[in-house]
C-alpha cells in the first residue's frame, strides 16, 4: 500500500479544519442568539428613553415644556397641543404621560376643537389620547358638548365621546350615548338613543 504524499496530506487537513470551523461557527451562532433584540416589557418593545432638547422633554413623539404638551407627526408638524393646570406625570418605564386639569386643542384649517377635562392620558405607541372626568367640548362653530369620557384617534382624526353626551342647540338639548366629531371630514354625528328635549 502506497503512503499519502505530503501534498495530499496538507490538502486533507485543510479541508477537515475548514469543516470544523464551519460547524463551530454554526453552533456558536445558535448558542449566542439572544432572541428578540432589545428588552421586552409585557410583550412590547421598551419605549425610547425620555430625552431633552433645548430645555424641552421629549418622549417618543410627545414634547413637554413646562405645563404644555405637544404631539408632533414624523415631519415635526403639530398634531395637537394641551396645557395642564394640575399634575403632570411622565413614566419612562411604560411610556405613558398623564395630566390633570387639562385644556386640549386640535386645529385643522379654520376649525379648532377645544376640550377641557379632569384627566388626560396617552401612550407613546399609538398616539391616541384618552380623556376622563367632566368633559366640556367646543368645536369652533359655536357648538358646545358635554360627556364623561372621550378619546382622540390620531389615525382617523376622530374625537369620540361617550357617557352622558349632551349638545345644547338653541332652546333644545340633544342627548345620546356617543358623539363622534370627525375633524378631518368636518362631520358631527350623534349615535345611540338620541333624544331631543326643550329646555324650560
């Protein structure tokens, strides 16, 4: 039986070493894979850390300066603004902002919707805003509404009010379960058990 030449022996050894390196890299990649990138809180990515810019506190797309709160779109344009006369709390842990004694404003073209409520709360993720307490709403066209709770859907630009909804129209008061103010399309709708009564 003829022996293996040194040249062939070198080739065989290099192939075996390369295969071993490939196996090691694959196993190492599996062992080092940490799963989802970034820490997870209740199944959701951790919100961005609150940061400051020119003396203003930023959390996601929410900007806070003193008692004022502003939400901006990705282009930096104002979506809505609010001012609080009570407490203002910012949680870096779960990305929530809450305030009491709030006056909230949304302007689109010649229409400005103003809402006053006992409490406002929003999350950095969805951009929707929730209101609670005795809510007073004015739509900029002389119409005034009241409700117990409301939410602003930033995606549809609708203000949805529920709970003891009333609308004073001249000598009459309209009552309903739900009021929807569609700011984008300048529409207003009362839904559910609508009643119209004359005020004495």
